[in-house]
C-alpha cells in the first residue's frame, strides 16, 4: 500500500515497476492517456501509476515526503552497462525570482533535494507505453557532489544578477547546468531582472555525465576505473572552485618539458603511445594511469591536449566526433551534438615545442562565449542547407579530387568542416543523392575548431 507521506514507501512502490512497462503496470485504462510531447512518459507515470495529476508546482511531487519524481531514458552499451541518453532536466529557472534566493532555501533545493529516479530503455521503434523500466531508486547528493552543485547554482545566480541570463551556457558549470528546453526554447523567451534583453527559457539540469554516475550507483556497476581529484570535500570550502584545485596541481610544472615532468613524478611512460599525454595529466592530478577523472566525467568536461608551434599556433585544428548526414538535417540546433559540444566545459593542457622538446606552458578551463557559439552556428546552418539540398560536390578535378561546398576555414573565424575518416571508403549515407556526382554516401566529416581561434581566443587570453 502506497503511503505518500513516507519516502521509503514511495520508493518501494516505485521499485515494483522494475522490468515492467507502463502498459503492464497500469492496465488497460492507460491506453487513453492522451498526452502528447517529449516529456509524456513521466506524465503518464505520474497520473496512471502514482495517481496524481502532473503539474509544474514549485513543491516536490510528493511534498509531504519531500520527494520529486523524475523519469529518464537509458541506452545500453555493448558490454551491457546502462548509460543515460540525455541530461536530466529539473525545474525551470525563474529569472525574476531566483536572484533573491539563497541556495539552502531556494526553489531549486526545495524541489530537488531528494529525487526518485525511474530509468527506462528508450526504443524509437516502440510505443512509449512499451518502454521497459530498468532502474529505480531514490537519490540524495553525496556531500562532495553537493558542494560542487551549490557552487554551480551560485554561479548561475551570479550571472543572472549581472544581467547576463541571455548568456547562460551549460559550459559555465560542472554538475548542475542551465539547459535550454529543446525546440520550445527557440520560441520561449523570458524577461530577466537586470537587462532589457530577453533570455531563452532555461531549466536546471544534471549533466549527462553526472546522470551516468547516478546510474552506475543504482546499477552497482564497478567504478574502479575512476579516480578522484578531490578526496577531501572540505577543500572546496577553502577555494573558489574545483578549477582552482586542478590548476594549482599543474602550476609547479609550468616551464618543464614532458620528460622533466616524468622524472619529477617517477614515471617511465611510452612517449609514442596515444595515451601518453592523458597519462601525464593523470599523474600530475595524482591519479593512476588509465583511470578516468571522476569529477571530469561527471561534468562532461572535454580534455584537450594542445601542442603549440613556436609562434603559439596549435600544430593542428581540433576535431570533434563525426556526424551522420541524415541525423544532421533531422536534428534542430538546440538538440544537435555540435551545439552540445560547443556548450561544454573544456580543459586545455598547452605544451609548446622548443626544438624537439614539448614544454608545459599552462592549463586552462574554458567554455565558448555566447556570441562565439552564435557565430559557429552559421557553420552548422550552412552544412544543414548544403546536405539538405543535395549539393555536396562543387567540382571534381582532373586527378579525381572532389571539392565540396562544405564551410572552409577561411569562411568562419571559429570553425570549419572537413573529412575525419580512415579512408575514402569510410562513409555515411546521404539523405539526398549529390546532384553533381549522384553519390548516395559520402566520406565521414566532422566540425573542427580552427587552430587560429584556439591561439587567439583560448591560449593568448
């Protein structure tokens, strides 16, 4: 029997859903649910299983027990482990009110201090009533995570107080983000208190990496591959942020060559190995070789080791993962992978060539400014139009080399598109055959960050 005043009772009742679908758990009346939209799995769960009307109240869903119900989709890895399909969206940020709040008494904390999480396997070929529910449990933030989440919340609040709600980005913070709400964010703008410019509607969200950490805990997966930078959470009471802790570990090695750093740390690494710089970074941070950095994984931080030429220009542009042409034109800007990467927090480790030696110059946490993201969006938009129109190849030279309409480095200060494939046979299918050549598939490409942009806007600033 469900007791809505007891957190334990609510969680136990929820756990009865494990390995069931909503259709199996709720019976025939669920067929007429009538809900439409992206979030309707959660609404159906609330109404037909827990028996209350979905709402957007400031209070938790089970206010007597102080529990907020959240459902979220899973995907399965090849080894059978579960991972989150997306970030976990929490409550909408009320710009006009939140700047008056303190974290401990904030609307965010009142609503989300204790979560009841229901994870289901997403399958685009099934009706959502037939999604299989796999993981269920309550979640309260461990002390070390809560300290970081509080600092994230305060950073978001500070930006709103400065009249910069329109410049909020998920890359601003570590575990708690301020995300736009899908395609509705294109139409949903809100007033902000200290600037006449309207800001996109945003919600607090737990980063996808942090949700994966929760999933691993609930599923009781082995986490030996992770190592912590911050073993004592109390350190965070003494510094501005986790960034300060990380940077302070690197500063003693500035000006030293990679070989000298190895010697100081008592290492003997294979310099030709692909993992060489990752291993060196781990060693500086006090982690074992091969371990993943727990705090970075939770925060979806992109670690990039950059080798600079003597003129401060990176030896190479920075590549991102390849995109599928069909997916590129079917996904809007708010949900596309390129925007998600640009809104990430990056950790750059800069080494510079001095003759044959690579010298550690500096490390830097960075996320792309709002206006630069808008500028890079033009590259994405041009790619979408090019692929949608079936206008891929501009010219085939006498030697059989194809010149494309894809955005070039000379056309955008920030980004460009070029191949990122093993060979010419490494291709993705095109949604529309190329008009000039009739090709129905094309070499894998990706978005790249221009080396000149990295030099001017990241390294030298």
